[in-house]
């Protein structure tokens, strides 16, 4: 008969550590819970990993082990729970919590969605259905939740009550686990104030509490710090091709991707003698440099130098070199890029007009160089393949080189061009 310690926690954060045996039945455990937490046995639903403990079974047979956490849900309907083992218990628990939340609503629960301005305005103890309804009705709340509690926001977005309930229970159990750990650390420190391990745990708890308070202060005084920042883009044209240019005063050079250079018909102007490695937050291979070409920004035509990168994370980046050369001013108050040398002003793009990747979406084929266009190239017939070879031959490569590049990139003409240009640069550098 193995003695074990289990911790039982409820939705309100109350917890009790109980000494039981693996041979004890679920009813025996409920009797102890009734004594310690003053919840009648008939109203108890004990969950382990989201599933209820079947009545009449022994704890060891149900997989209950030492230091396990059990979640207590109150079933105020006093319904017979003996048949719960064959039901979706998470849904049953969700119904119970929803009923509790409805009772709370009668004494100051959630009113109209517009009346709730922040997550801190939500009353405690909301059931999943009521929480989902409130959050979905208020886009501001959903955006705030995505920053503060991404797992719960993702569960709400699915519209699945069971998932929301499961995430809520898991997070409450984690909170109870942290409180139990803190209490144990305090007891250990009180028993032996000179214990280095206990002191370390207390220090960690204090630091965690300081971080939490600092975050709460920021949420209260500066909530915009938790929002997303819209990056600065402007519409430009290169060789008649429209491009959304990322304005970045932190980038030393104006950058164009190899795919963008190919679409604009400028690959033939890449000077591979300037190949190298670009280093910043990460690294990327420099294929070369286009020494000068006209860049149309608004109504202004500006001479510009482009550094061509193999990486196509950003199609075009308007860097500090051109910003300084053309005496540009980033006017955030009026949301304009002021071109001092040309005496023109260009508005920054709204968030809805940004490239998909700049909005944080993983949309395929959102731009001309996206995967949708590439997939079409890969699945074309023989005539299409000949056309892809022709594009590479037009850049000065032989037919054999064009075929080799397309074969190694699975028919992606942009990647093939970048690959062949890189190989050409390496050969030139070696000679």
C-alpha cells in the first residue's frame, strides 16, 4: 500500500495537499476533500488531465501518483455523476463553470461587450461560453488577449468550448502549482534560513513577482506597448514595376532581393565583384550591386544604388544611404516620407496595404514572387519549362546552366537565377 500526496485545486485558486494511498477509492478521496475544502462529495467532479476520476475505482488503477495535481469542479446540480466516464467530461465541466459564471453575472457579471474596455474589466470565474462571447464581440479584447495569453486566445479563435475549458483548467492548475511551490520554498527557508537552495528559490520568486508587477503597471499606464507596430512602407516603382518598399533608417544600404531584381529586369546589371556577406541581426549572402538606376517615389525620380541579396525576406528596403542622400525626413506626426532633395512628400501605407509578411500573416502567393506563382511555374508543361529556360538564357546563362539551375530548384526561375548568379560570382572571385 503506497502512500502518496496529491494536491487538489478548485477554480477559485483554493488548494489542499492530501495524504492518501494508491489503494484508496475515489470516494475516499472525495471524503477528504469534503473535510479540507468544505465541498460536499455529491458536488465534486475530480479531474486528472482533463478526465474525471471514475467512481468506485482505486486511485492507483486510475494512474494517480505521488505529487499529482487534481482539478476540482463543483457540480451544483447534485446530478448523479456515476455515468460521466462515458461522456465528454470537459464539456460537462464547461457547463458547470458556465452556470457558475451565469450566477456571478447576476451580481455584476459581464454586461454589454462595449462596456468591457480591457481584460482587467472582466469578472473572475467566467465560463468558456461566456468568455468566448465577450472576447469575440470586442476586437480590442481579442488583440489584448493575444499578447497576454496567446494559448487562450488561440483556443477562443477556434470557437471550441472544450478547448477553451481545457486551456483554462491547465492554466489554473499551473497557477496553483506555482503557489504550492512558493509555499514550500517559504517553509524550507523558515526551517533553515541559511539553506542556499531555499534562498535561491525565494530570490527567484521575488524576481518573478517584480516582473509581474512591472508588466501590470505597463498594462495600466502604457497599454499601447503591448500592441503591434505598423512598419513603414511606401509605394515605389523600379523600371516600371510597382514595389512596396520598406523604409528602414537602421539599414546601412538600400537593398533589393534577387527575385525582385529579376522581376524588374535588372539582374543583368548586378556587379558580382561586390558579392559578400551582409551582417546585422542575421546574415545573408550579397550577390552583388546595381550601381545606379532610377527609383520612382511618388512623383519624384531619384537615382539609386541597390545592394542585391540572395534572401527574399524583404523585396525592397529603402535604407539610410538613400535617405541621407536625398535628405529624407520620416514625419510620423503626418505619416509622410518627406523627400527633401525633390521637394515631394509620399504617404506611408496603411496596414491593410502592406505585404502579407509585413502584417505577420503566412499567406502564400500574396505577392508576385510568392509560392502561388512559383507553384504555377513548377507544374507548367514543356512549353512553360522552355519559357523558364529562355528567361535564364536571356540573363546570359547557357542552356545547360539554365536547365541545371531549374532542376536543382524544382523549376523555380527566381531561385535558379539567384543560384546561378551566386555560382558565377564565386567563379569570378576565384579567378
